[in-house]
C-alpha cells in the first residue's frame, strides 16, 4: 500500500523522527514488558475467598471487583502459585467455588457461575441473529466494554464503542442473555431467536454499590454509575413488605413530566393532591396523613393547617416514595389516611456530576406584559428579602404586645412608602439542579458524599373568578393574581460504612423560598347571573377593589444522623437508630392590603367625583353597616407575621432473629415540637378616632368631632397611593389620616407537643415462610398545649383579651396486626387491622383569629377539639409474575375505617344583608364516620403483543373508589346548636374524594435512548369546608331567615400530561413535556341548597318570595371560584460526567 504524503506533512515527520522512533520502540517493547510484569509468584493462605481475591489484587496491582455479600463466607483451602498470570491464578482459585470471572479491559469482575442449561432449540430452520445495545439505567448512556453472555451456548462478547453487541448464526430457540459490567448489577433476561430473523434486545444496567471496588478508570465509559431505585426494586420491596404499601421509583419518576414531589405522588395508587401541594391518601385529606422526610416527621409549612407542602421537594433529589396505608407497630399512630415516606437520593460510592437545566412556557404567564408586581428587595430573585420589608426598629418587636408610642412623622419615615403595584413582562420559568457524588477514604473506609443544589424561579399569573352568594344577590369578582416564586434548596448527605456490619449516615436538607404575591381584585355587589332574579330583594350595586401586596418567605432545615448495625457474631441482632432536628420559619413581612370602593356609588358633597370610573376609587371608610369591622380593617392594613417551629426527635428500632422464622422487635420514638406565632398589625384610618382606634360614641360620621378635618386628605383616591405614606397625609393633629397599632395579646399563640412512644412486635414466618404474621402493640403518651387569647368583642376602653389554654394529654394503646400469605412466589394475600389516632393541629386548637385576604375568609381555631380515634381494616390480593423482569403486578384491595370524633373544616357565613363579615372557617368534631373503599393497581408490559414497538411499551393504572358517611351529630364548641344541625345530614366526610384514577402509557427504548409517557389523572369532588348553618327560608322569630352559606365543594379535576425524553449524545439527554394538556378549570361551588353534593345551577322562573310577590330564582349550586391553570410546556436538558 502506498501512502501519499503532502510536503508539509513530510517536513513535520522528518522534524519529529526521534519522537516517531521512540513511540515505535515503546509499542514493540510494551507487550514484552507487560508479559514480564504479568507473571508472579505468590502464596495464598487458607481462609475465605474474599481474602484470596484481595491477595491476588494486591500482588498483581489490578482491579478486581466482586460482591462481598456473595463471597465473604465462601472458604478457600489455600495454595502456592509460581510464575503464574492473574488469569491463571483466578481460574485456579475460583475452580469449584461456584464463581467465575470476566475481564473488562485491564480490570476483572468475579461473578456467580451461570447454571448449565441446554437451549430450547427449535428443530430445523435457518439460524437467526441476536443484537442489541447495552445502556445505563439512569441516563441511557451506552456502555462500551460490557460483557454479553448467552448462558446456554456459553458464547460471550464485549460491546463495541457505542454499546452494541451482535451474535450471528444462532440456532433458533429460547436463551438466557446475561449482561454484566463492572460497577453495575448483572442483568438476565429471556430472549428468543426465530429462524432466519434478526431479533433486537436492548438492556439497561443499573449501577451497583455493593461491589467492593468500583472502577473509575481503565474502562471505556465516561462516568461512574449512580444506582437509584428502579420499578422492579420498588415492586420487590412492596411484595416483601409486611403491611399494605404502595410506592413509586426513581425510574418511573424520570419518565414523567413531574417537577416536584406533589406531582409525583399523584401517580401512586389511592393518592391525590389538593391545592397542587397537599397529599390526600385514600380520599382522606391532608390532616389525616403523616409525611416523613428521610425518617424525620416533616413540619407544617402552612399558616392554616398541619400540612407539609410537597411542592417544595424537587423531583431531581427523590429516590423513591413509599405510602404506608395500614398501621404497623413501628409507625406513629397519627396516620389514619396513611404515612408517606420520601427518600431522597443517597450518597453513593462513586464520583459523578450531573447538571439539569429546565425552562419552558406557561400559558397566560410567560411573556405576559400585564404581570403584576411591586417594588421589593434586590435579592427577591434568590428567595431572600434584603430587609426592605423588615419590621421597623421604632416599633415593638415580635412577641412584644405593647403598642407603638411614636408620632405619625416617625411612622411615615420608618415604614416603607410602597403601596402601589406595577406591571412587568413575566419571564419563562427557570430551574437549575446540580448533583455531585464523591467518595473520600477515611481510615481505610469510604465516606460517600452527595451534594445536590437546586435553584428555581417560577412566575405564575392567574385570572380567578369568584362568586359569593348573598341574600340580595351575588358578589361577583375577577382577581388578577401574580406570583413570582424563587427557591433555593440544598441536599447534603453523607454515608460512612464503618465496617461490613455498621453504617452511619448524616442527611441534611435546606430550603429557602421567597414568594412575591400581588393581587388586584375587582368586585361588584348586588349582581345576578340571570336577569330578573330576586328583583324584590335587589340591593345596592357597589363596586369594590382590593389590592394585596404580599411577600412570603420560608426557611426549612431537616437533618438527621443515624446508623444501621448488625450485632453479634451470628448477626441475629439488628439496631437502627436516628436522631433528627427540623427547623421551620415562615415569615410574611409587611403584607399590605388596600381596600377601595368606587365613588360612583355615593353622593357626598365632601367627596366629589373626579374624572372617569377608574379615577374614582376611594377608601372603604367607616359606615353604619358593621362599623367596628370597617374600623379594625382600616383603609389600609399592614401586617408582619412570623411562625417559628422546632422539632426534635429520636428513635431506635431493635430486632432479634430468635429463630429463622421468629423475629422479635422493639423500639421507641421520642418527639418534642414547639411553635411560636407572632403578628403585628397596623391600620390607616381617619384621624378623628380615639387613642384606641375607634370612634367616640360609636358614631359613623367622619369628622363629627373634628371640625378641622381635611376631607381632601381623608377621602384620598387610588392614584394618591404613591404619595400617601407621608406626613402630608399622616398627621398627629386629627385633621388627616393616622396609623394605629392594633397589636394585642390575641395576635400570638404558643404551642408545644410531647410524644413519648414505644412498641413491641413479633414477626412470624411459619409454614416455610408462606405465612407472614407481623403484629404488636404501640403505646403513645402525647400532650399538646396551646396558649392564646381571644380579643375583646367590644371597643370600649379597658377591655382586655381573654386568655385560652388548650391542654390535651392522653396515654393510648394502638394494637395492629398484618398477615400476609404467600402460597408461591407470585401471590400475596394480605389482611390487616390497626388502631390509629388523629390529633388536632396547633392551629386548629388555638383561638388565634386571622383574615385570609386572598379568599375573604376569617380563620379561627377551636380550643374545644378532641382527638379522633380510628379502627382500620384492610384486605388485599397481589400478583407478581415469576422472574418479574419487566416490573409487572396486579393488585386489588378493600379497606374500611371507623372514625370516632372526626375533625372537619367548617364554614359559616350569614347571608343577611345587614352583615358584611367574611366567611368564618373553623374546625369541629363530628360524631362518627365510616369510610369504605376499593383499590386496584395494575402494571403490565405489552411485550406479548406482536411487533417491535410493543416490547418497549408498558401500562400503569390504578384507581380507588370510596364511599364515606358522617352518621351522627356532635355538641358544638363554637357554634350554637341550631347552627350545627346541618353538619351531618347524611353527607360524606369533609375532604373525602369519592374516587381517584391514574393511568399511564410508557415507552422506553433503551437502544435509541427514547422514552415517552402519556399520563392521565382524575380525582372526584370533595367537600372543602362543611356548612354548619341553615338553609334560607326558615322562620327566625317573626322575620324571614336569610339563612347562611352552604358548604364549599371542590369539583372533579382531570389532568393529562405528556413527556418525551431523548438521548442526544452519550452524556446529554433532553426531555420535552406538557403538563395539564386538558387545561380544565379548577373550580369550587357553594352548596346553595344544602345537599352536600354538586347539583348544577339552573334558572327557575316564577317562584314566590316570602312576601308573596312573584319573582324568578335559581336552584342548584352556584359557582364560588374558578380559574384555568394553563398548559405548561417544559424543556429539560440533563448532562452527566
């Protein structure tokens, strides 16, 4: 062969002749050198096979990987070996041991010897071809150098540089394909070769951390594997569980369009989500469920409930989620609906880095030029307030109930003057996540480290329509809500294997979130959805406007340190322990509420109209109608709220394997929780109020006792907001406006909870482990103490707050029994019983009263609540195919819950036009309730359908049907008895959804790196708040009774998501997804006719009213709120190395 070299190339070669010669000599001598180095003499003493392999590894200086659990107990007789290569000595040592080895590059892996099989060869026919691609589980990255072995023919090969393998001229028949690679779990799968056909079988290998050595160099792959749970592993865990458990794996999460834990859990059987963040298990709302984060009880993240907001946990850090549905001795008893355990990704024995970038487009938000905002701090984009909203130092601090004694000039100078909102163009959402794995050798042992840092900035704009039923018509409003949220989260986990029998871990999760919320609400009173309805009761048409400027800042730290230990020479004793601390702080600094009405509604010479409609929005000043309420809210309200919570917990679980079929268990859990909530309240009012902030002699007439009042200042307009917070308006001489400090002892509450619990249990496996009995008893001492105060009902001088102390303590026993029968490897029959409890949450017990300006609801606790007790029953049948290579299962179950004193959210609001108070949300114990349900879970591969594409398709579906009923009434603690009689009129349990359904079609082609999913989710209607009032029309003395508002009912919601993931290059993959493709409205209705179920509203002409006049009316349930969340298009890029 003749080479044609260019003159330039010839000159370069001649000039570098010495280098070429050196390389040539090296290439010639290298094989001789390596051959000389490859011959060694060694003596291996009698011992274990692990010790023998370790001796070979140190003698030859090569990497030999093995599964320590497999070989550590295998004995080796010892031997002397002279001038022998590493391959020969491995063959000699492993001979007769049941193990063999495979070589990958310059490294070796010791594996169990495959069983000898004869291929199921078809008679006659042409030979076929078997080919495919070997890729990594997590990223679909090809694995060059992987060993592919056909057990029956004893033929094997290594994949090429792109991860492909090819076997030609294979006799037609059925075979077992074994695939292995250093640092990965070995995979086996059945394959079939048909005569004259070419069959393709792609294989995904999952990283393994059980190998004593993980190769980082010397093997042709770009990065070390990271092992996370796949569907098969989770199914195996569910199958082996001793109680009723459902779950989802990291693999299934990676295929979906989900971005946080709230979106993930909706794919689990019997689980739904409320408000896009709170978990509902078997239709039981968030108050009945318990959330664990890495073994710690997750704290409440909300002001108004005990719930943990699952949307704070990004999917990128989740390894798996398990939902425990039946009680067990080792689970806390306060889990009537269930206990959801979120396991974040753990530290692994690898060195690896991956980066994920996500952006997208949300309908009605991204690039919206009318996105509302207001001037905040320079670090808002990071989720931190820079101090622009902090409580000024000139006023008393949080927890100090003294009123500020400062001048109006000081108020004007110390407080932020920002009261106006503005508009901007909303940017697309952005999320950036970085995961870093590393291993450090300390004391000859590996310390594994995982660091995961995530940043998210997500704006959202909603147009919310609200309608509130009133006796003289409806208040109909349109709200423009703009939310700009920024979030930083850090996961920092450490894992240290002190020995083969002892492991220590230290897990940390930190989260910082800041959310700017700007609301513009325009409402009108006295409107009707149909012309002519209730004409004889029609009231004044009033235009109202609220402006709300809010900043909410959350900080959350959850940390726990623990260990897992095998004790004793026989490893019969096992101890797990954990100590945890959680700190949560929720701040709402300087929330500003501006209450306006349009001057076109009034004719007052002191209050002349000016310009068009928009220029005539003036403050809601005091009037005869509900005088004190108008005064206490003021023209403008400014609030500072802080909620601090500390949770300390420790646990220990000990088990003793008394006999192969008997395991005894005992454990303890100790928890101390404390919460402190403080608020400071300031209002802007007319300057003629007295020092307590109320008018003398309860006069509604503005300026009656202030003849020098400047009405041009008092009757300001919306366009004056930019200059209002100044001494031109805030005056000490009673002629203008004044700031009043309305903070009192009722603006705080403190709470503590002590839980001391322990359990004893036994696990029995009689009849050759076919029967699995796990039962025991748990005892819990619990004491909740909540201290607060009720504000005086009148405004008289000298009125004081009434202190309230709720003190609930109990010692209770919670028996539980879980029985599983496994007649073979495929079937599991389960039956379970357990007693649980549902305790009130701090907020529900406290007398603390607060106004939710967003939903126009006043939320008040009930110190008279008692805990609910529940008897839980479960039956379940599960089927898993033998050798479940494809992660398939079918299960069907039934459950029942008998609840005594269930705690429910209630609503009460008078419809009488003489009242203008917002709806009152509180909490009540009903008498008894029963819940019945049926669950179905289905996972099936479609490989049995002819066609290449079906081999990569699978279906996952689950559904739950639930019937519940509240059977008896209760003696109310807050409301009068006549207002309570509608509480339990044959309705379902508050918060209980009647059904839920999830279905997903998944496509996963390992060879091409293509994954796709179509996922559908639906949840039935549920009562958001149960009415405790009365239907209109009954007689109340000698006057018509206008009645009270009905229950609020959430309507069914349906959601469809799509996702498509594609490997671009070896280490880069892209995912395109669409969330909420149906874009169905999120709607709530008011149960106008007190049937406690949704009945479509309809127009009824010609009804007679109470005064016998002819009028039109409506029947059915009127809309309460509705909005379209918008479709969400996302593009995600992931790169790992």
